[in-house]
């Protein structure tokens, strides 16, 4: 799971317990990670490193830090280069992720933010009955959902599109980007904006999980009870049963 965000062990809302009182602020963990990372701006390679460090810090998404000699500082946009006085980070610098046009981990493009090696996504077929509603309106109901478990976030229920009342949803201008699941458009229901999000262009990572579909935000509600599964889902819409926002969530708009 993510170490320092959401419900992680050093996050703001941990779900587990230690046999000691852990710090909740100013936690800094620096981890050397394998692999090559490159960052490009236009046709220029600004970062090229095989000595990457992942910095985990309380309440923040992890950040890549690189040895200074692996970064062409003269090409980094103004204000996008970070040096810190922490002894653990001596000789290392970070480049703001959004300041460059493209990032590659080995030869695979990374979108949104660096991928956390402690982050995990599992998708499981379930035999529960799941109903998604907003107020008195039922938006979806299914007996063949997928359950998506993502570290630090509430469970999301993914339903086949034929079990979703798509005629009630209207396309929205909002687009989302997730380092783990890919890019998506969103749908709205009346005045309730961006409550559903199909994923027609999944990332390479998400294709491995075979989780192509749509996800509602926490402005809708879902209920579930045990029932018999009626078959595996294909295209889907998902719902988060808990209404809450977790700082440092892995997906952003």
C-alpha cells in the first residue's frame, strides 16, 4: 500500500495499528529503486537516470529524486528544480513532474505522477448484489460486479454497462489522469457533476488488470448484499461506497 498517504501506515487516516505511537508528520523515507527513468522537454532529454530515489513524505504523493549529474539543470523550466537541505537528500534533486512533456520508466510512458512501488490495485470478481443510486434515482444495479481494491482508497464496484442506465448520464468536459489506470472522460447526472468515468484508453498497467470501464465518484452511493453471480462483467461502471476524499489520492483531474 502507499506508505504516507490516505490509509497507509504513515498516512493521515491509517486503517491499521502499530505497537508504538508512530509519527504522523514530517515522515521522510528515501528508497533507491531499480530501473531507468527519463524526462523529456520537446526533443531534449532533461533527465536520464539509473540511480533513481523515490521520496515518500507525510501526506504527499511520492516524488522521484535524481543525482544532480543525471539532470541537465540548464534545461529545467524556471522554478521546477528542487534541492532540499535534508541530509537524506544530499546530492539529489527533483524535477516537477508537470514541467516536462514526457516521462519514461524504462520505455513505458508514465502519466499523472510517478508510480508508487508500494501502491497496489487488485480487481476481483464478486457475487454480491450492488445498487448505485443518487437520491431516489437508481443509476445502476447488478449481480455480477468487479470489486477494485486500491491501496489507500475506498473499494470501487465495477458493473457491466448493460446494468447501468447510461441514458441518464451526460458527457462532461472533465478529464481524469491516473498513473495506474489511465486517462478517462467523465459523465454527469443533472446538476451532479462528474459522477461516472468510463476508461476507454487504459494505461499499459491497467490493461494488465483488464479493468476497462467506468467509475463513479463518492457523490453517489452504493449498497451490497450477498447473491449469486450471473457471469463475468465486460464493460462496467463502478461506485465507491464511502463518501470521503483522501489527500494524495492516486488519480487527479
